[in-house]
C-alpha cells in the first residue's frame, strides 16, 4: 500500500468518524427532544390534544405571537434594508460604530433587554410621565410595559440584526459599479434600487426575513419581562411555560401539545429557509459562472 492509498484510507476513516459523531449529536440534541415533544403531546389522546391547542389562552397567545412576529418582520425588513444600503453604498464617519450597534442584540441577554424596556416605559421609567400626560390630555389608555406594544418592541429589538446581516455581505460582494453606471445614464435612485439592488439581494433578504421570523416566534426572555397577563399579552412560549409550571399532569401534557404547534411552525420555517438558501446559492453560482 503506497502513501496515496494510506492517505485516502485515513481520509475515509476520518470522514466516517465525523459523519457518525455529527449524526449522533443531531439525534441526541435535536431529533430525540422534538420526538419527545410530539409523543408527550399525545399522552392524553388526540381529543385532549385538540382541546389543549384550542383554548382561549392558546388562541390569544398564538394571536399575540403572530402579531408581534409580523410587525417585527415588517419593521426590521424596512430598517434592515436601509441600514445595509447605508453601510455598503456610502462612506461616512461613524460607519463602524453603526455596524457595531446593529449587532448589539446578538450580545445582550434578552432578559436584560426586557428589563431595559421596562425601566424605560414602565411606571419607574423616564418616559412614563410623558405617557401619563398624553393619556390624561387625550383621555386614552396608552400602555407599553405589560401590554402588547411592549411585547412588539422587545421582539423588534431582539430580531433587528437578522435582515441587515444577511443583506450586507451580498451588497458588499456586488460592489457599486452597476448602480453608478445606471446613475450616470440618468436612472433615478428608486429605479436603481428596484432594477439592480433589489434583485441582487432578493434571496438574501428572504433568508433574513425567515431567520427574523423564526427568532421572533421563539422569543421568551425579553417578552417575559414585559408580559404578565395570561390571555392578553402572553406569547406561545410564555403560555407553554405557564402550562408547564402549573405542575399537574394534564397541564404538562397541554404544554407539550402547545409546544408541538411551535415545532410544526419551526419545521415550516426551516423548509422555507433551506429553499431560500439554496436559491441564493444557485443564483450566486450562476453569476460566478458568468
């Protein structure tokens, strides 16, 4: 056996070991826990499962979760595109500071984010006198902390970087030549964005939106600090926690039943994410081939 054959044999052995370790890790850390959620959700039978996921509390939590996710995705898509365009197409003082600020939600605990919003918009917050004055003047009952607006704000904060961070590398790799050429030919800024920039970043944008949605759907720490009323401001993760902490056998089974709804949504999001990723890779390979 020559050296080349020995090398190929070692390479094959290493590949088998790495595949085995990776598969075992995924089974233990992902497949078995998710399978446990599904099986435990059906412990009391299918009728109990349907009843558990169709209570008023669960319906309210699902509504709040979807509402917060939709608003977070819309807001973060808009500002994510703006931030990415600004950081990749313009040079200005403080550019690196802005890029660093965008990544802050990645490094701060969601619980701290929730407490920060609570100390900003709660009864002890510096904005509370202004909110109270507005309510007194207009006869309204505007609330942010311990209300749906607080849940939405917290969700927006923790998901802010996902869209911009998927777009920035794409725009950096594309450069500015096509936009500058179009501008010299008299195209307006909106036309340049619609005809050149948006098609370039389309699949990266979709990928970022999917990641943003997945993160928003599962957020717990930040919204837990700003949401205290079950049936009004609870999201699905908070409702699952409330059911599980009840301690009874039926409530724990109900918690697994509601968890299975999030698992189903997560699987759908994962499929969409993979489709977007493969589409973006095919598009990039097509451009590299040309």
